[in-house]
């Protein structure tokens, strides 16, 4: 008996790629082994997260990394971090963002529903989506005009759900047109 039949779950043939609604992704054997080794033990989650952050940063060439349950959770937490930094007082106030920079510019063609509405992931932490361009067309001047003193982030979505043609390419994005307060 398989685990699916044990719980009465039907088999799925995934022809869509990595999607949260289909279990996100299949774990590699070494990931399964690591999870199986740690599950019967208690661990300080903050310490584990610090070590995971360092490993993710090394692998991705970034400043830090954070493990989340899904892309949507990652979007919400990342936007929250752009508003609060590591200020625990500001973090505890969320989703009250009345005095914080809380606007997230995002191309209209990227405001999709990938199992949940993208703007919901933005709103969950108290931020507000500011749509740029039209559903099938966006330009750099529209992005530059949308960025202001209340802007905390610009969100670029990479997904098969988003409109690609006519959108501002990630290769064409540059921090140069952004106001100093945003950089």
C-alpha cells in the first residue's frame, strides 16, 4: 500500500512544473535523509534558521536566505522585511504599517493568481500593491513614475502564470531610476 492509497489520495501526473497546489516539488533523496535525521530530535529553530540562511546565501550568492512553506509565504515575509528590517518593535506591529513605507510596485501582468492572488501575499503583511502598466504591456517610465517615498519594494514575478510578452524584463531593471530613499 502506498502512502497515497493509505490516505485515499489520487495519483497526480504533474505537467505544470513546481506548483504549491501540487506539493510544490519532489524532494531529492539527500533532503529526505536530512529531514528524517532531524525529525526525531528537538532543535532551536532560530539557530537552525541562521545556519540554513548561511547555506542558502552561499548557494545563491545573496546576503541571506530564509526557508518558507511556499513562494507566497516567501513573498509576504520578504515584503515584511523590507518594511521593518530587523526592528522587533516594527515586526510586532505588523500588519499595522501606517507610518512605514508600505507600497509594492508590481507589473499588472504579474498580478496573477497562482493558487492564491499575488496581491493577497502582499496585503498579508500590511503592504499595498501598486499596479504598473496594463495587463499586457508595461514600460520603464511607468515603473519609475510609480516609485515614490512610500515605496518599500518592487516585485518581479517569475512564473508561468505571469504575462511575459510586453512586460519590463528583469534584464532591463536597474536601480538607477529609483529615488534615493528607495535604494
